[in-house]
C-alpha cells in the first residue's frame, strides 16, 4: 500500500473508532479493533409480523417541508434523523437546506428510495481532505494570504459530481432548494432552479475557508451566515408544516482565552440567535416538528464521530416520533413548536410557541 493510501486508510479507521496494534516482526499489522461500538438497539416485540409505520402524516398540513441545517461533519446527524422518519408515514413535499443540509436534501430529492443507503456511503467516506484536497494542511502558506480563501473548491466539486447524478434542480424528484448568502447584501437566497452543483458549492462556501461562488453575476457564500436553519424561508415559500432536521445542539462553548475557542463561541452565539429568530417566525405560522439531536458533537470539521452521531440521532428521533404519535390524537397540528422541553428550545423567544413532547415508555 502506498504511503498516502496507508495514511488515508489509517485516518478513516481511526474515525470509525478502529486502532491498529504495532507492526509485527513479519511487517504485518494486527487486525484493527474498535474502542466501542455504537449500534442502535432494536425495537423489541413478541409479534413478528411486519410493523406498520408510525402514523403522523395526517396531522401535518400539506405541503410538508423538511428543513435541514448546515453543520459540516455534524450533517451526519441528518442521516440518523432520516432513518427515524423512514419509520413513519411522513413524506416531504419540498426540501430546503443549508450547507451540509443542502447536500442531504439533494441526495434525498434525487431518489427518496435509495437516499438512506447512499447517505451511509457518503458519511463513511467523507472527511476534510475530500472537501478541500490534500493540500489543506498548507492552507496558511504565504502564497495564499492574499487569496479570497484558504482553499479552493475543486475537491468539493469533484465530490459532489461523484455523489450526484443530477446536474440541474429540474432533475430532482422532490422540489429542492439550497440556501446561500449573497455576499453583497447579506441576504439569504434559495436556489431551486438551474445548475445544481454551483448552488451546492455556494451553499457550503465556508467564509474564508472556501471561495465565494459566482452565480448570475453575484457572489455567494455559505448559507450559515444568513439562514443556517432556513425555517422562515420554508414558510415564505409556501410550506404549511415543517420537520426540522438540525445538526446537533450547539450551545455556546465555555468562555476561553484561546483565539479559536473565542471565535467558536461567538459563532455559536450568533448561530443560536439566528436559529431562534427562524423558529419563532415559522412556528407562529405553521406546526413545526423539531427532531431531537445529540449534544456536544465537537468541532464542525471533525469527521471522526460521524457514525456515532448518526446512531445517536436515530435513537433520539425514533423515540420522539413515537411519543408524538402517542400524544397526537386525530386532529391536524396547529401552529407551534413541537419539541422536547429543554434549554435548546425553551428560550424566551420560543417558549410561547412550545408544545412540549414529553418522553413516554420506550417504544416496543
């Protein structure tokens, strides 16, 4: 195995929790063993007949929008959330996502039947090198200090072209929109027609790290700067109910004197404020299911925990949807924020809209 391939394989093994024993005298390494497996538990039942999906669709006015937030490596959470939603009878009429969420939306929109399988392959292979190429460690070189970004998006473009067959929004089976930020005005822009790949590149153009993308003469950067969780846009575009697929509970990090941690804290504070505004507006107009997500997922560009994050998200969302089914009765949901009570959603700006979904006995 070439040195680069060996290093790349080793990194992927470590991301999956695998570690190699020292090389033996024969030059071979022992089999990798996981530190700890994280596999969702089965739904135990004495009845072996096929289970019916959880009945929720008739409570949600149409059109139903799946709204997917950005979050880098935390986007794997949405794979787990979609697995839980697949155990219900809910089907999205429209999809809208930002950054990593826009890619998940595109994969789901391209082929709803194969999306979960395809996402498993995406998240088992995705890492920082796939996004920005082999030269990412040299991004701070003097040659790039006057550039508009620390890295180019050629690697990301190649990745998107490998993953998706569709090249235009019109080729997607479910109407899909990718949200980016107009660099001149700061306003959120939802792309839902025309070339697909440039829109996804714009939606995920992390400011400073990846270059702005020019579309129709205007420059765009990552949608996280304007609408990382584009719930308001979904309402303005006609959604009558929303299912939120966030990318983890991003509470502000502890105060620190470290430059990178100060920047991370400020970013989390601004993101939380933006998120509250989006949800407050949307939940005053339509019912919103906010699927629970794991906490403390680490850095947004740390891809080592993607499988564990997805597994945890699936378990949390599966139980939440079971509890919503148990409390829902027969009527349509009215506008409000249907979510687990807790600091993530009970901010004063949101508490007036909260319809708390309390945990019940475990699904069986």
